[in-house]
């Protein structure tokens, strides 16, 4: 009785799984060391609790941040190049209509968001994953502007100079961390999505 | 201890199993490295092998920044109205601990790959061609402030003393026991000034009397104050903060 059984389908290519986990690791290092760097001279009226920061002191945090940035950027180049060249982005993220995003985000709040077919992203997922990607692009460019406000002053100029780039960098971080936290909550709500990002396979009813 | 004993006895019986266990341990350690970082806060950085990698990456970043650095690209300059008042004091000590330097007996000592090592007095330095700049001082901590500094182009001074500009480094030693060093390309940058004036006044003691090397293409801690001696060398001189782990090049 073949029809009553389920079968395994491959939904995440190996390169996506590898770059996903390297990215997760790099983001964790970048965010936690970045918080420590922020604490050295906060421009908002709060500090990040040092227990959740990385580096121990400013020099250590800077070492982590400027080491992990290579991992983040090189891994990101591999992922984005693959995503564009292979058509992965086009297939997975598009079409993306604002109306669908609103409908699916509201659906998620009501606990009525469908994600039965793990090989297809709903509009809320598409928007979230693209937003993380966009945040990372902004983070890299604002980061370059902060790191090299003289050599890359054209980039800094787009953000209102060095001090503006610091604000942009922080806000992009905050938005990215928020979406990543939502992403983790959603994975916990639909736990069967978790092993698929490791094995690449999902069970589908035949 | 317990783990080691188990491993030893297991290894004797089944090397294949041990390899598999080790591989799994390695994977698990790799995956939990991030979580570990969160939990232990600073301890991870103290681990010797981790620190070796981080120091290696910092050296790599010195090289990358040397490649990114442009000899001709200028730091933005600002109008007088943009100057930060009051300009923040910053050092590895507090403002009331600033070292007093006697301008009358002061001499700048020269060492290393320099043709004419005759020490310089303040009147001699003041007689050099003077220029000024209003630029942004960016601290490694993140804050920044705009100030006006006046003095002689450092490249002009290096030329006067017959410095070997093919050397790699210029190192500085200061009256307050501070030290730092820079690459020759930055030393020769047109905006790198040996300054004697701040906000159109003789440099106040707290801002580095009698002289501060102003480098708008580097972070603040690479701008030594109260310089008493400098040397041109091919041997890496390090510096006060650099020796503690801050990135050496620290270019802007």
C-alpha cells in the first residue's frame, strides 16, 4: 500500500545547511562581542548585561568581532552567490506580496499559520528570511563605515557619517536579533523543521 | 580524570569506537561553543588556543588594513562650528594625574634609522612650517569628538631629520610612560601632523603638551601625547595598549 505511506524528500541543499549553521555561529559571535563593544561607549540610555557578552573586555570583544567578521562575510558571499546563481532565492523567496505577508503574520499571531509542506515557505517566512538577509547586508556596510570611516567615507556618508553609521549598525543588529528570536520560537513551535536543517530531508505524505 | 581513564581503557579495546566518540565530542563541542560563550562570558577568551587564533586574526587584520589604507585619501575636515566643546580628556589615567612637562628644558630625542639624531627643542620645532586641521578624533571605545590641531606635517619633519622612510615603523615614547607605534605609510600621510597647538592655543598639558602626533586616519589611542622620544625602526615596537591586545594598525 504505497499510497498510504510517507516518503522522504530533500528540501534543503547541503550548501544551504552548511552556510545556515556557519552563519548562525558567526552571528552569535558578532552579536555578543558587538554588545560588549557597545557597552564601552553606549549611545542609548542602557547597557547590555555583560553576562551575555563575549570577549571579557573591550580589546577581547574587538578581537572576536574582527575575527568573526571574516567568517560572516565569506560565508555570506558563498550563500548569496549560490542563492542567486542557482535560482534558490527566486524559487524559495518569490513571489512575495505584501498582502500575503500581512495575512501570514496575522495568521501566525492567531496560531493559524500553515507550514505543512516544509519545502515551501509561507509569505511570513519569506519576508522574515529576506529581512534577516537585508539586515546582514546593512550590518556589513554600516560595520565597514564604522571600522574605516576615512577609507570608506563614501559608505559612512550614506548613513550620516561615522556617528550615524553607529546608530544604523545598532538598529540593524536589534532588528536582526528580534527576527532571529522569532525564528527560533517558530522552530520550537514546529519542531520537525529543526532536523530538516541538519539532514536536509523531510517526510511527506505520498 | 574520570573521562581520561575511560578513554584509555576503551582505546585499548576499540580504537574505532574511540574515534567515533571523539568525533561526536568534537562536533558537540563545536556546536556548543556559542552557547559556552554566552554562559562563561569572558572565560573563553582566556583559553590559550582560542587566544592564539584571535591574536593571529588581529595580525591578519593589520595586513588587511595596510592594504585598505590609501596614502592619498583624506579624512573629512570640518568647519570651526563643528568643534566639540569641551573636548573630552582621555588617557589611561585620570585628568588630575597628568604629567607636567617643563617646556624650557624639553628636548625631543631621536633614535633608530635617522641621519641627524640631534635632539630638538620647542623653539626649533615651533619654527618649522605650521599648518592646522579640524578633524574627527575617533576613540576605540566608539565615541568621537571634533577638534582643531596645529603643527608641522610629520612627513616634513621626517624629511628634515633624514629619517629612512623605507623603514617599517615609527615608535613613540611619552612623558607619561605611554608608548605606541605606527606604520611608515601612515607616518607619511599628508594629514599626519606633529602638533603643538590645540584650538589655536599652545597645546594644554592634558591634551598632550608639548606635542601630540595627530593622525586622523587612526583611532585615538594611536595618537601619542607628550612625546619625548621617537625612533624609526624595522623591528615591531608594539605599544602600551597594543601589547595588551588592542589591534596594532587600528586605522580609520
